[in-house]
């Protein structure tokens, strides 16, 4: 059954790919984005679709959200992805990160309650803060360091509060679900100094500059291809109940690979993918408060959504590099 769906942050890395998936499934989609980190070319394929609308606006604005509603004549589902991401922003623009991440969530949750729409929040593993016990469970507690030490958790703590807001709204009738994507990567990921690690490493190769690895390079992450993440978001929003009839309202889902990779190995893997264009790898000072490990337990996604990652890191990196080179 066709739905009317709002995707905030719809011109972003994950948001634009999610819009494409929703359109391919026959839904009507409006993407709302202020283009702070979104890009128009991410929506090139969507813009040709008669069931797609783009609105330049602010997800914190009740008026802009209402304009989205009016465009489609109603909203059945909100995928809320609008946020300021990128580690450098957390330290340089903490107040702006907090403002956008929290107030956009509060505004969209309020509209979802008003419209009777289902709601999927894009949270983050950063919502767990400094937790060291791995793997991270869907219901793991969160731990945050003293804010006088660094501003990294401008993002993580705001995502934690976003989850609090959604869970509070669930108690007041919201059909809300929470998705935490673990270190997504793909060809649309931003690779500038405000971007994320996989894209930054590929960008260094494209410029034939050394790959910069923070610290000793032993910090680990779980990298997940954007196609796998989009599939998880789609299932979290599409399913009325779990695959075995489980209730999904108020449930959180980690989406990630169980392939734990350290940064030095990632850099070496990228050099292996690019072949003759491989560059030097250099170690440098990292960001304060950088997490030592990130590894998800995805039990809820597996048992309730029927989700599992289908793309290995090696094949995913090869695919991204080929597309960056203009190959299919």
C-alpha cells in the first residue's frame, strides 16, 4: 500500500538513498533539507520521479513541516534523519549541533503525534557515549564524560536526548521506532575535513595525498554499507509488526556489521582496493574523546525486522571506489 512519507535530511548521504528506495517501492515522498550538509546532486535520480517532492527548509520549523504535509495532502510516516553530523562539527559548533539535533527531533515528534504518523528516528551509536563494554546492545546504558574535557558529545548526548523524546512520545501514543546506523559508508559520503573516515580516506587517494589515521590507528569501528542501512530503515518504517508478530513500537534497532575493523587496517584495505593509486599512511593526533571501540549487537534488527548486513567491507569498498571512478 502506497504511503505518504516525509524524509527530513532527505538530500543527505543516507536520506537521499532512502528516498530512492521509498520511491522504488511505490511511495510518495517529500524530502526536507536546509542543504547545510545535503547536496542537490544526491537527489538527481529522485527529482525525475513524479511521486517525489523536494522542499528547502528547516526541520525545526513547524511551518516548514506543515508545508511538507500540504504538499502530499497528509503524512503517514516520518523518517527523521536531519542532524549535524561530522566529528569536527561536534567540537567546533557544539551549540549548533545541539540546537539542530534536539529541536528538529522535538518539532518532528510533535507533528507526528498531531498527524497520527508513524515515526522512525535516526539515532546513533554515539548515543551510548563512553560505554566500553562491547558489543553494544540495543538497550545498553549510556555514559558521558565531563563536558569540560571535550565537546564530542554535543552529538552523542543530543542523540541520547532524541531517544528520550521519542520514548516519552511513545508513552503518549506515538508509533515510534529508533534506528542506530553504525558507521555507514558509500559513494555519497562527504570526504572533506568535516566528513567521515571512509570518504576522507578515499578523498586522500583521489588527491594523491597521504591517508591520515588518528592516534595509533587501533580504534575500531563497524562499517556498514549504505544499501544495508537503507534496507534497515525501510523495514523499521514499513513493517506494522515484527516478522514473528512482535510489537515494534518503542523498539530500538542497531544496524551494523559484526566485522570489527581498526583504522589502520581500514587505511590498508583502501590502499589495497585502489591498487596502483595507493598512498602513504601517516599517524597524527586525533580528536579528543574519540571512542576506542564500536561494535553492535543487532539482535532486534535480526529477530524482529529480518535484517542482516549483506555487503562485506571488502566488496563494499570496491563498489564505492568503482563508483567514485565513474564505473558501474
